[in-house]
C-alpha cells in the first residue's frame, strides 16, 4: 500500500471517505428526473467495479509485500464468499435507497435509511458489556425512524414521485403511459419501506465485509473491495431484471431503455459508483492503519454512518425538496435528524468501549467466598 500510515494521512482519508459516501447519491439527482433509478444503478455498479480494479492494480500494487493478486490467492474461500455476499447486500441496499430517493427525495430517504442501518448494527452487536449503550442507540434510531416516517407522510403531496415528467413514463416500445398504482399504496408508504430495507441491508453488510477483509486469511483492503464490487455488480444486474418488470414506481421498462440514456447520465452513474466504492475503500484502509495513528472510533463511525447527513443537507438546500412542504414535515425531519446524531454517538461510544479485563483466579475465588459467605 503506497499511502503513508500516519495520523495526518488517516485524518485526510477519513474526511475524503465522509465526503465520497455523502456525495454519491447526488449524482443520481444530477442525472435528472427523466433517468430511472433502475438504469442509474447499472452504471453505478459498473463505476464501482472499474474504480476497484484500477485502485487494486495501481495503489494496491505499490509499496506492499503482497499485492492484490497475492491476497486473492492466499485468502480463504470463506472470506472471498463473505466479500461477494457483502457486496450483494450493499447492492440491494443502494438500489433500495435510490428507489427511495425517487419516491421520497434524498432527505427523508437517507434519514430513514441511516436509522435502519444503525438499528441493524446495534441489534447484531447487542451483547455483553456494550448492551446498555447499544440499547440507547437502538431506541434513538427507532424514534428517529418514527419521526422521519411521520414527516414523509406529512409531505406526501410534494414528494418527487408525484411530479415525475411524462418522459419518465415511456415504455420500452416508446409509447407514453400513465403510472399505475395497482397495489393502492401511497408513494410515501412505498418509499418508506424501500428506505428501511435499504438501510437494513447496508447495516447488515458491515460485519461480513469486515471479517472478509481483516479476518484470518483475510483479503486485505484492495482485494476485498474488488470482490465486494463484483458481488454488487452481479446482484445489481439480477435484481434489475425483477425491478424493471415489477417496478416500485411507474411502468415496466425493457433493457433497451438503458441505451436511450445520454452520455452525461451514464457518466454520472459511473462517477456515483466510483465515489461510493472509494469511500468504502478508504474506510477499510484507515482500519488497517496501526492503532496508535487511527482516528478515534467515534469519528470512524461518524464518517460511515454520518455521511447520510450530507445527502440530507443537499436534498434540503441544493434540491429544495421540502421548500413547499408543510411545517410538520420539516419539524419531524429535524427531530429525527437530532435523534440520529444521538444514535450514532451512542453506537460509536459502545463500539469504542474497551472490553473488561478477564477475571483472575484469585478474583474468582474471592468473589465465590463473598457470595457463599
């Protein structure tokens, strides 16, 4: 690895990771309302795998005893499968978040998704001496999701999906169609569900990916991100077959619709995928640094989980998603965001708590003597 492992470089990588993970979702908004999220996700997955391969064969090959290919050769099959599976979970999660963004906008989608991710992370680690702080994080995340759901319901009439232009609704044969809502569900309800599913998947992929990269016979950062992105690409292509025929919103589209996109729309998808893969890679690199130069765990988790606040802020400021929303929707969003800060802080503190030292034999005998008199 050519990157110097110093405290200053760790801080720089942490800031870059935070920005990349927070900005990738805005590339979807920049692609315009006429570009379906199912089509954007294909370019997103290709952008992630291209960035991963270029990084592995450049930075991953310099200044290291073992390069990218050597790590692949010595890594266990279990860790390889875990990395691919984590990439599949991530692809499902990112597609659901993109679908939520098309229905609810960035602000509500990433607020709900972040809360769901914290909920999943807290539940999977809920044990032992961390249980109290993780309980606080889980409770705060649940309350945050509740307030964001209430806000999204209150903003139903100004959601992005209500105002999709007719050009979005063209079938693969080129005939304009009107969106059908055969399920009878509101757009806000569908957006809330897919946002929660997306957040749960993102939270669920963290543990297997960490094990695949840093476990015994692990892949290392660069080989790990390549297999992670490969799993994401395969899952995206397979999942889109279903979503294009049974869409979350609007009418079914065929594969030909992908080739009707402009150069800029495809490029934005590639950039978004590269941003996201880059953010994940940088976080794994920081975790591989010596412990004495790593940033505090609070900031590591803030970069990973708090990046959604960038998407929320851009949704409110750049894209003005709630400019015409009722006051109750804005208040719910703000209260939910404050609760998310509490949840992230509690979770980070829990994960940074040092494990209690094991009891010695003398301490054990003393405790038994006190217990039994």
